C-alpha cells in the first residue's frame, strides 16, 4: 500500500493553504498526496434538485483516478447554493509547483469529520485548513474540525491561510512530567527534514504565593527554574544524541504553556503538541493546552496523538 499525506480540500483559502503545505510535506517525506473532498447529503426538499447527479459523480471519480478533473465540481450546501468547489487549477497548480509529486483526488459522500477520519486511516499525516482564533473554518467548521483532531489517531496538522515563517524553527511543547516518545520523535524528525533548529518550550507553575498576591521570592523562583531546566535537559539528552545534526534550543519558563507556545509560534515553521488518546464512551478529549494552541498559534500546528 502506498503511504500518503491526506488533506481536506473544498476550494476555500484555508484548504488551499493546507493543500500547499501538505504538498511540500509529502515531497519531504517521499509520499503521495491525496486530496479528499467530502460531499454532504442535501436535506429535503433540496435533495430533489441534485447539483451533482449519480452519472456526473461516477464520471468525476473516474476522471479523478486518471488525474483529469472537470473545471469545477460543486458541492451543495444546506441552503441549496453550490459551495465547497474543487477548482481544477488547484490540482494542476500543485503538480506544476511540485513536479514528480503523485497527486490524487477523492470525492466521498458523507459527513466531513467521518470522511476525513476514515480516509486518513492508512495515511501518515492528515492536514486541515484552519482560521485560528475564529475556530476551524473553510473545509471544517467549528466542532467538526475539533472532532477530527480529537478522534484521529495519526498526526493532524492545521494550517492557517497566511504567510508562514520560512526556515523558522520547529517548536515543541513538552511536558516533562509525562514526556511521550511519539511526540518528541515527531518534532525531531520534523526539524531534521527542514534542516532547522528545534525549540523546546516547557512551562512550569509559579509557587502558590503568586496566586495570593504575596511578595515574590526571587531566590526560590531561581532555584525552581534551575531544577526545571535540569529536568528538561535530562529528558532531551538521549534525543540530542539520536539526532546530533538537529540544533536544540531549550526554554524552561514559568507561566502558562499555551501562552508561551503561542508567542513562540510567531517565528516558527511548525508547532508540535501532543494529545493523549482516550478511548472512552464519554467521547474524545483534546486537552486544554493543545486546544488553546490550536486557536491562538499563528504557525501550522501538528497535533500528535499518543497513548
């Protein structure tokens, strides 16, 4: 089976940026790129007026497999107007800008979250478009995008519709209390592929007196800071030996990890955070720090699921 990078595409600015990012990543990894377009069913009475008939869907699928697309494929919305189009020039542009890249397109009927999660089961990476502070937008809106991130067990990258730092460091948000090898390895590999430094950010809690407005104890703060920096260095020691070519910048700071990561994202080419997999009947969970980073980071964010 050919491994691939899967990206959700609907023609929006966010999904186009995600497709471009995914194409570059697929080239770095030597993988194929698969563009996935979810086609939701039209509720009655709009279902009586099909924008894309069965025959056209069949023809579209055949031509997609052959690498030939119609000029536009409209996707009906709940309001009845065509939306979520996949312009032919998107695919042609990707092939032109990334010669040699194997690009395929797949249109799948169903709910976007379910379609993407299923399409990415055998992929190495899933890439989505994001509007940052306003939540997940474009191809995925609101809770749908968060549901994909919360349920997918492969790395998911969310890409903004904005200029991204070129040659900026990869930023890793690291929890030294429970460091996960999957998350750390992903960040080191990403930095190695980009030949860029890895900036590891860890935040530690301020002493309890800070919350009560009591006078600060500079000596105690300095001691705690040194202890935390030593713990961070210990966690990263074997990884620095495994990836000697990767320059590692270690940052141990007091305060909110989400705030520090959002600040670091401004000059980053990628931010890497983890998400613990919780197979529970009560539903999936993203985690407060990862959730905040998804909404406030300005660079692409990779969410790496781990046990």
